[in-house]
């Protein structure tokens, strides 16, 4: 008997199996790559699943143009290193073409990504999209299948999901419908960092502790062209890191000195706040906000 | 650290949600923001403090109705193990959810309300756990606080349920008296039940041996993808990608490809991290062979000893999951390992009354019903009996027109 497999080995093998099922059964898959840590792990898993061959799908990023510049630079560098094709579709484009109406200039663009994403899926005729979502992130996600069916409007119907038995995935869709596939469903934030440490994966620098100007709005918000200090607000310069890297206008860093993946693992073990709870102002609006967004076709 | 997947089964109000909440809370896997959200919800519904059962409430419709409607997955870890919980609701109409949760589980916790004793539903849950081949069962006798922590009541329930499990053929069953609400014997030992000397629930979950849950004897490698990238420097590379579903394999091993019957030897076991000399279930690897033979997705690579069967026709247990009942002579697709085949249900041999376990004749199988059928497939399945090998004995039934998954199937005899 070979050495016993660790929980990471088992999770990794499960993810490879999922990715290969998609490659074998879906006609036109795509991998959604944001430059964030979960999708970075997904890319490593794709290498493990398909090398020495090429990826049997392109990468795609839905760019809000509210992204951290470090993340965009990282995205381009990583895609180039891998020698895989990267498609970028931008929310700004959807706004310019009138597909999205803004209520005000610097509004958070997390929700708007849905429109751009669904348009891109239609444009390329994708029938399966790999996403990096994890079930430990949020209540609605906890109920979502690994192969999550989307109707022709890109919508998720949580009450009418296909039963998912063993690891026999039903990938069949009619034209115009598609699957969202989540190989990291069973991973937690901790597993992700353990994997990053084990594989020595590079991640955008903002995941590690650094000094940054922030203002307090019920959470620290990074000062940028999107978030300008308002009158009476004090700008502080503190050591922070980001646990997620979303829209700069609503993604909060946490105070931290953790400068390596190992240090983050230690911090995560002691953390008393969930990843999204700590960092996403857009999730706090109502108990059901992620579920509502997902029903509309969000990631 | 290894990984244990378990499912929880109980009737409505037996305390499943409270138990999971308690387990996560005491194992320090509930975060402060979740606690605060639970406090707010509890207050909104006119309660005070924290109702731990709210943690597992997922969707809006559930929060409105106060019930769980679908399988949800939860995660926690202790220094010894990582756990994945498939949390499934216990209503009559949701057998399909329990089957779903049970299909990937190493262990099932069946909750029994100490005041009510062994109910029809408790038997049903044990039956489904056994049918799905879950190797370990824990009967958690809950709400002991409401029966004065009575040892006599615990023993009466234990004796009755134990007899029933023996009748089912369940081998590994543990019994634990608990109070999910107050935390007795969940993570911390109960001060109220000194007569109970066994492990707490969490200790039991941490200690159960799971290495043998996968069949380690029979090597089964269903081919998922053929990789022939035509890369410069390695023009002849031809690898067979897949996951070892059971058993193990070494470089140099003699193998047979089924259903063709062609023989060869393993040349390399290729992984991204380099070639390895030996691999075991459930590793995903790429195999190369000494000889160039025609192999495609859906074929299975195995050792010549203990080969699986190739079957055009087989008997199976089906759990039906669709509003549209199964009709005899109905045509479907079945997906078994990496192979999808057209199939026809020749005959419904019998239906199981999951409350009494009595079998009877049936002209159809309705949603949430379980029965034994005879299935004929267009191309032979390379398979094992589910009891011997979960991975190569399980299949799903797909309706070709709606694309829905309409049944879970387990091969009973070939
Ligand atoms: N006294 C007592 N009440 C309990 C216990 N476990 C659960 N309950 C209560 O039983 C009710 C149903 O529990 P819940 O967890 O929602 O049950 P579920 O439907 O199985 O998820 C709730 O009011 C719980 O507070 C226990 O051990 N003792």
C-alpha cells in the first residue's frame, strides 16, 4: 500500500476527476479565472489534470475594471506563463453598450458582472464554466451542486436541482443551457491556503500583509480612485491583507501581519470571522443576497 | 489529517440541525459573524439567545418555512480529521435527498428522539444507509435531557435498534446518548450520564477507521480521457487519464483492458509531480502502457486477477427520484463509471416498502420509491456488485429527453 493520502490529496484528486469529466463530456468549456486565490488553485489543478497536454478550454476573466491593479497584472502574467488562451470581457463594455445601467458612477460592480458573464457565455456558446466557488463561503453555496445546472437565462433554481449521486456527474444540457462546475466545492479557506503553501503557488501581493491607506466605513476600505475619504473621515495607514480580491470599492482588508502562506494558515486557524463576513460589504445587505444574485446567474 | 464524509438522518424535529450546530459550535467552527447573524434571526423570530439550528438554514424559502428542503454541505476540522457533513432533511417526501447525501458518505448518524423511541422513520434511515453501503452507523439517542437522562430508556432503544440493524446486516453500529441542545456527549462528556462510558460523538467521529472503506483489493481504473498531446520531444506520449476507483497499481503490473480483453503492462504512472511507482484509490493519475492498444473513454483498466464482470443484463436496486414514475420497458440512459449507455428497464421485480421492508409487486416506481429491477444495456457494462465495490457498482439513470437525473442505481446481481 502506498502512503496514506492526506485530506488535501483527496480533495485534489476529486477536483481532477471533476475537471476531466467536463473535458470529456462537455463540448465547449471555459475556466473563469479572476486572478484570485481560488482560481489560482484551480489553474494548478488544471495543470495536474491535463499536463503534459494543453488545457482543453480557454480561461476567461470578467473584468469589472474595479479590480486591484496587482491582481490584473498577476492574471496576465499567469496566463502567459501557462501558455493558455485568456479571454477578457469587461463590465465597462457592457455599460458602454447600454447593457448595464449605472445608478451612480462608482457603484460596486460585483453584481453587474452577471450581465457581462451571461453575455460572454452566449457569445462563445460555452456549455460549461468552471468557477472557484466553495461551499464554506456562504449559505446558498452550501446547497449548490458541484455540477450546477443553468437554464437558458443563465438562472439557478435552488429548489429544483438535479440530484448529485456518488461522483457520477450528469453533464447533459440542451443547447443554450449550461453548467457551472465547481471543482473546489468541498474545499475550505484553510484547504486553499494549505494548498498554496504546499504547491508554493504565487498569489497577488495584496494577499500578504502590507501597509495601506484605509478609511473606516463599518469595515476598513482601501483608499483608491474609487474610495476617496469623505469629509470627517480619517485616513489611517495600517498593516493589512486581503482575504478575497473583488471589487475595490467594497472589498475590505483585514488587519494582519501575515506575510507568508504559512503565517496565513496560522491566522486562519485562529480566525473567528468567515471570509465573506470579514471582507464583502455586498454580502451584508440581506440574509439572502448571495442567493438572489446566484439565482440571476452570478458566479 | 484524513477526510471523513458523513450524513445525518432524522425525522423533522429530532434535532438534526441543532446537533450539527452544536458540533460546529463546540468544535469552534462557527464564526462570530455567523453567530451574530443567528442571534439576529433568532430575535426576529421572537426568540432569544442563539438557536444553533439556524446555522444550517440555507435558502430563503427554508427560512420562511423553517424547514430544510435540500442537501447542504458543512465543513469542519479538528486536529485529527477534516469532516464533510451532508445535511439532509428527514421528511417523508425527501428520501431522494437522504440517498444523495448517503451516496458519498463513510458514516451516517441516525438521530432518534429519546421520548419517541425507534420510529418507522428511524428504521427507514438505517435501511437507506445500509442500501447505500455506508460502512459505519452511529445511532445518536437525542433529547436525553427530556427523559431525565434515563439509562433504562437508552437501553430499551439501543436493544431494539440494534436488533433491527443486525437484521439489515449492518456491521459497525455505535450508540451514543446525547443532548444536542445542551451539548451532552456531543463534544464534551455529559455530567448527567455517568453510566455511559463510551466515547463522545466527536471522539467517535475522529476515531472510526476509514482506510478500509474503499475496496483496496480490486484495481479498477475507468478511463476518463485519452491524452495524446503530440508534444515535441514526446511524440508518442499516449496516456490514459482517470481516477483509481478501488485497489492499487504499480508500474510494471500486468493489466487487462475491458471490455476488449487486450492485455499489456503498466509502463509509467504519470502525475504532474513526476512519475510514481505505485498509486492507490482514490488518486487521479495518468497511466501509460507498454503496448499500443485501442482504448477509449468508458473502458476499464484492471488487473487480470479478480476482474469485474461484463454484463449486458443485470439486476439492480433503484431509488426513483423523478415526478415521472418509472415505467416497465422504459428507455433511459445510464451513467456508470465513465461510461454512458442506452438502457431499458426490462422488468420491475419488486418494490420495497421502506417502512416495513416488505417486498411486493409493482407496476411502476414513483418518486422516492425503491425497488429491484432488471436492466438491459446496449453496450456491456464492466461492473461489480455494489456490495463489493461502491464505485464500480453504482450508476445513475438519466432521462434522455429532459436530461434530468431520475434514479440512483446499485447493481445487485449480474
Ligand atoms: N430539550 C431538547 N430539545 C432539543 C434537543 N435537540 C433539539 N431540540 C429541540 O428540538 C426542536 C427541533 O430541533 P431541530 O434541530 O430544528 O430539528 P430538525 O428538524 O431535526 O433539524 C428544536 O426546538 C430544538 O431546540 C435536545 O437534545 N434536547
